[in-house]
């Protein structure tokens, strides 16, 4: 249990709004298919040609988070990048965000954490651990993804789902009179399903310059049905354990605060 | 201060040993230049054509670390990937290592941390925080990089330095009678120098399929002289602060153990 809070949040989306109908025409599928299959009526794409990308979105979200939290940018003592896909192979996204926020000479430690879509929540948990251990006091988390320029060549399944957006948060200790607490964190990874949602390129295994690397290797590939089957099989046990642990932590906390109250009366 | 220890380590290098003389011939530089400039007499490259790569090296190192630590693979409750460059864009390297270690259905949580060359030390520190907070008990860290297939097209400066290798460690709590402690951790990031050592490609900013992405964007670029100047300017203060803090922590620990001893006598 960690006494931390999100002191401020920010978000940004690509400036080009694309309705599902427009996309359906381009994808050559029947009208209404996307909303029926995904529930998504519109998404936002970056204006990549005019310099909008995952870096600019992340910076916009971060500035908003800093402003909303009311802190001074100089108070930030750690920046965690938590993108679902990399901005570039080297260095970490966090250091690029740091530079673009005008903090490039500050020395503020920067690193990325990565579990693809789960990266923001993992970053929040890692931040909570570091704050709890008094390593850092004020951590900026930025999560930004802009895959839209690659989408026209992906499968309809992928194309229907993805848009471009960023979120950022300032995480600090909760004050004594504040109730915000991170009760419990649980993550499970099933590497046996690693190929069900992947971009096989981009790194040293299928390097962009390797003539054997195919265009598809650099695109997001998803086997939605198989992912769904994994989820159906694994999620019930996961949630049962998760909620039992959360309830346990909350009950113990209540007992503790009752005892504390009683001892003070 | 975290009471943790490295319970076992493993390492692996590419199976092709390349002497600096051989490389000098290919690079068309004077004999002895590499040893004089870098001190490196030979390096190991993966046999990429025959299936050796950053993934296989990492798995080899991990198996050795598990064996050396004497633990059961089932005891591992977290895997952290800490590669300097990505294996592939999605998912994280740790989940691929998990799968190749035969733990793909175990659910063991996997994630990567990234600060390029500093990733292993960061992973060790993050692991120490998680163990200290009783989140996990036995963390496997794997750090593996195999850039050699890209090197023939890089600058001589880069080509002289890099080889392929992996390291892995099992991190656990120190037992009461064990002295191993992580005293202090300090990291600083200067994003203003992000372009001095970089691979600009591989992600969404300069996507492999984007016709504007050039071959050089996908290669490691380094401005060694400028990096050196950064280091000369920033390291003295960094180390002064670092060692002062370490000495402070050690002195406080000694005072604490003296008081404890005295109170027990």
C-alpha cells in the first residue's frame, strides 16, 4: 500500500478527427461495421506531415499535467516514459520528452518502462514504489502513441481500433489528510501469446535495414480472436485474486485506522 | 538502502570472435588503431545467419544465472528486460525471454526498463525497490544486445566499440546474516544530448516503412567527442555528490549498528 496521488493529469489527441464512416469507405467494408464491432465512432490522427507525432502529443499532455497539478516544472525529480510503442530505438522516450519540455540540461533522471498497452499503469506503480521509498518526490509520467501513419497498410481489425493520443500525470506523495492510496497492483504476462499482438520489426531481431525484414514485420499485427480466447480463459482467476487482495488490504486498513482511532480516544 | 543481493549471474557472448586486426582491415584503417583508441583487442559477434541473436544470448545468460543462483525457475516472480536497444518494437523483450525460457504460460509478470546502456543498473535498482516493498521476492533481470549485423554500415568509431553480449542476474532479499546491501542509486539524464548517441529509427517518429526514413536513421549514431565533453563537464559534480551520499549512508549505517550492538550488550 502506497500513499501516493495523481496531483494532475493532461491529455492530447491528434488534430485530425476521422469518423468511422470515412474509414469504412477507405477500408471498403459495409457501413456501420466499425461501430458495431468496436463501439468507436471516431478517432484522432496526428497531422504527421506537419510535424505532429507521438513526441509533440506527449509534450502537450505533459505541459497540461504540470499546469493542472500546480507544481513548478523544477519540482519534477523523475520522468518516466510509458509508451505502448517506441518513439525511436535509442534513447528512451522520456529523455526526448525532457528535452522538448525545456528541461534538457536539468539532469532530471529519465527512463522508460514497457509492457506495451499496460505501460502507463506499470509506470504509475513503479512511481508509487519510488515515492514510497523516498527516492523521488514528484514524478512525471508520459504515455504517448501515434501509430496512425502506419495504419493504412495494416489489417482492418487493427485499423478500426487505433488512433493517436497521449496522457500524462504528475505523481506525488499524498498529504497526511488526503485519502489517495495505491492499494494493490497485479500484473500477469503470458509470453506464449507474444505473437498475438506484436510488431516484430523495429529492433535487432528483424532490423529495418535487414533485406529479409518484410514491410508487415514493421506493422502492428493482431489475432483478435486468439487474444479474446486468452482473456476469457485467464481473466476470471486474475480478477478473483485481484479483488480478494484489494478487499483484504482495505479491510486491514480499516481495522488499523479503527485501532488507531480507539487508541487516541 | 535496500537489503538485496545478486543471488546468481550469467553471461553469454556471440559465438564469432573477431580480432581488432581483422576489423581494421575491413575498416581500412591503420593497424593498431582500434586498440590504441579503445583498448579493445577482440569482440564477439552473433552468428545471426544461423539463428543466434539478442534473444538467444539473453536466454543463455538467464539459464546460467538461474543455475548459478541455485533457485528453481518457478521461484522467479518477475522478469525485467533491460536491453540497451529493443529486440522488437512490441511486445517487451522480457516477455520474449519468458517464452523462450519455457515460462510462457506461467503468468510471471514481465516488463522492460530502458535508459539505453544504463538499463541493467536501473533494472537492478527498480528490482531492489520492488523486493524491499515485498512486491516480488525473486527477480530475473536480463540485458542482451546484438547490434553486430548493423555495424558494417556504421561509422568506424561505432564499429570499433560494439560487440554482442548478454548478462543476467537473479536478485533476491539478503538473508539476515548476509551483508549485501544496495546503498544508494543516482542517475542523471541530459536530454539536450539525446542526439549524440541515438538510433533515430525503429519507432513511430521515423518508422521503418516511411519512405522518408533513411538507412542511417536505423543505425547507431554517436558523436564521441561531444559525449566526452558532456562527461568531462558533468561527471565531477555527479561523482562528488554520489560518493558523499554513499559515505553518508555508510556512516549512518555504522552508527545505527553500533547503537544496536550497544543496546543488546
